[in-house]
C-alpha cells in the first residue's frame, strides 16, 4: 500500500513592514491553516517546534514607541514572531494609507476560537493569564463548547521571578496551543523570551480573550465586527478602556505624519 502523500506547503503572502513592524497580510482562514499546520507537524516524532503569534494593533505600535527597556523587548518580540496578523481596523487603515495594501483581519479571539472549533478533542490548550479564577472558567467553558482538552490553567498574576516556573509548567503540560493573556507587551515578551522552554507549537498573546471565553467580558456586536469598528464600541461602552483613546489618537497622528513624509 502506498504511503499517503504529505500535504503541500501553505503559500503565505509576502510579509509587509508597517511602521517598522512585520505584518503578514493573511485572511483568517489562511492564518488558521498555517497554525493548524504547525500543530500537525508537531505530532511527528522529534519535530515539535515552538511558534509565536502576535495580533498587531495600534496600541502595540504606540507601546513600542513609548521608550524604556520593555518597549525594546516588545519590539523584538514582534519582530521575531512567526506570524503577525492584523488585529483591528486601525492596522487595516494604516496599511492602506502607508502601503496601499488591503490587509485582512485575523483577530486574537477568532484565531483562538477557530483553532478550538477546528480541532476539538484533538487539541490540548493551556489557558494562561487574566485574574485568578478566570482561566479556570475559560478552560471549562471552552471544553464544553469546543470539546478541547484542557492542558492546564494559570492566572496572570505572577512576577518575572516566577516566569521560569510557569514556563516549565506549560512545557510539562504538553499543550498544542497556549493562550497567553497578560496584557500587551508582557504576554508577547513572555512567549518570545521563553519560547524554547515553553515548547508549544502555537503560542498566541490574546489579551482579553480569556475574559470573553469565561463570560466575564463580551465580544462587540456582530455589526461592529463586520465593519471593523468594534474598538469604538468598546471605548465608548467601557470606562476602563477610555484611557486607551489617547493612544489611538496618537496612532492616527503618526500614520498621517508618515504619509506626509512619504508624499
């Protein structure tokens, strides 16, 4: 009996550079294909390779420009990521303004839920981050909805002196997917710095996704997601997010300044 042929390699669009950061113009379905491919490859003996994923948004870019050592580490974490997708409409708009490119969105929630939906019981997921108790609820609800295996849970309230302990906990869980929700910069730096210890095929910095999975936060309405303006709904409707509005305004100013210099 002939051996089954291996799947052809996935052709990825050429990587772009936006305001000094990499950006992969991949639609959601292709991004999920890529991530699923990494998970599948890891199941061959001796071929477990860690990959990091960054879902780029305007706050990330402004955070990298804020100055200080964390900004430099954040920039490096984005630069070294294996996949950098456009999380929100701000990145789509900036790519159109500065690169003349139409970049599709692949947000963190859609990547996380999409992988769990695709792989179900064949996927082992580690839920890392958020307030104590949230990861546990997110894991339980995800198991009930998608049928995934829960590789482990841990809250995000630990200092950098505990990073190695938590990284080893994730490693020993044998997870296929790590959802890291410790806030912008911290989560991306953690995934990148400890990637070889973590040794998880797909590691995504997901911000508030665990809260959504746990039911302690909600997604924006479908109509705002279709139009790519859910960030406006969040900022207006959630006082905790009002402090983010100045960063978005500065981002718009940065893009306009860059466009004038290019013109």
